[in-house]
């Protein structure tokens, strides 16, 4: 072989390899999503560092007939204020509008059964997004196929209807608007509610609700937002991600969920410091109130579960047990999402965070920066 041709050949190979590595590097540097749901008062939202978010999701719109509906003037004002942040605080911020929530999707199963209703709904979504100059839509249907809130209709047909709905939304919104949905982070939902192979064709991301894994209906305590499983508790963030990766859901479409609040049980005996004991759900507490509610003189004692990488409190005097995310577990969850090359991390909800500074959003942001 001619020497010049030989050298030219290897130069070309080296160039192609370097271009591929550069492309991969650019892909790895794609912005890690930090997504906050917001369901607070319009005036509250100025109290949080939204510049540290990539996505801010308004919660919630509802169904009126077959159309997405803004319930009142206050909600409209909140959305307008959120969109305004793109000019005043964060030009890269994406504003999403969400439908549903825990008790906000009563008619979803019935409405989304027919093609005509799905098209009418998708058209209303497009119109509202355009009206507010919002960037995308998030569906929070709790739940297709399986039981959600007491009395909410559901059926086996929901699985196919969800796929058809997301396809219709994508066709209506085009590629310019983002599309996501909130998915239950527990085994039954993952196994039964969604045709994962099909829905990943239409959505930009799947927001895994890897919190409320122990719910207010449970009469045995546990970690409601554990990072890892243990022999006594299968449900965890890692369990949800592992199951979905085995179902060939791409890592770059998965967003793990964090809780900016605690769940408290009462009448819990002291065995194992209240963990995995019988009790009755009492209340939730926002993270911004932790220092007051769980103060040193409150009777609560802090514990850390090394297997699940999750914190909890037990109050022996009152027999109260609390499960939550804190600065330590949020840091670990953010690192988990980054190391597993997931799309990002989301949380419920921004209005539960500390005002102005020293909040859990700050922890996510600081952790994210360390990996840039």
C-alpha cells in the first residue's frame, strides 16, 4: 500500500473516532433535568430559586367534558407568572401544565376511551399551551388500569387508551412542545398500567413518582421514598428504575422522584424505632417546617437506614413515626440519577421547600454542579 494512502487511511479512522467521542461527550453533557411540580399559591412562587430548575410544572388543570380546563383566575395568574419567569429569572426554564393529580382524574378513564374524545382533549391542550406560551404538557393520571382514589373509575382498557392518548397528544402538539407523564413508582403500576414499549415513542420523559410508596392507606410503617430496597420493603427508587430498564425503557427518558415532605404515622410501637410497625397515618409535614416540627425538644429522634439509604424519625413519647427525604437522601438520589445517566430528578412539590435558601432544591443544584 502507498505510504501516503496508508497514513491517510489511519488519519481518517482517527478523525471518525474523535468525532464519535466528541459527539458522545456532548450527549453526556446534555442538561440534567431538575423538575419541580408546583401546587401552591400564586404569591408563594417568588419565594423559591426557580433559576435552579430546568422545568416548572403547574398543578393542576382538570377535565371539563372532554377538554382540559383551568379552574379559576388564580390558576391562570399562576401559570402566567410561571411563564414570566422565562424573561425575568431563567431564560432556559420550561413551563409545563399538568392535568390530574391524586383526586383530579375522576373522569379520565371514561373520557379517554374514545378517539373523538382524545382528539378533542388534545386540541384543548394545544390551545391552552399556545394561549399561555407554555412549553409542554404533563399527564398525571392516577391510575390507569389499577385502583387509585376511592371510587375513581378504571378498567383494563385504560392501558391501550393511555397509549392512544399520548400518541394523539404528540400528533397534536408536534415536536415543538414537550410531553411527559407521571408514573407510579411501585411494582403493580409498572407491571399493569402502561404499555412501556409503545409510550416511550411519544413522550420526552417519564416522571417516576418514587414517593408515597408507603401511602396513607397503609397500616404498617415503612420508607415512603426509599432509594434502595431491603428484605422487608421491595418498593424503592432503584426497584422502579431497575424494573423499567429491564422493560427496555431508555435511561434518558426516566426521571426519579423525591419528596419535599414527610409522612407521619401515629400509635406506632417502639420496636425497631417504629420502622415496619403497625400504625395509622396521621399527617404530612412540609420540609420547610421540619426544623420546627422535628426540633431537638420535640421528642423525635433521627435515624438512618443504611440499606435503603433513607432517613426516618421516631417519637417514643407520642409513638409517632415519620418517613421523608432530607438533605442526605436528596443528595444520594440526585447522584443516583446522574450516575445511572437518567434524564433527571423531579420532586413533589416546590411549595413544600424552604423559602429563599437552604432548601432541598439547593441540595439538588449543588450536587448537580459537582458532576458538570
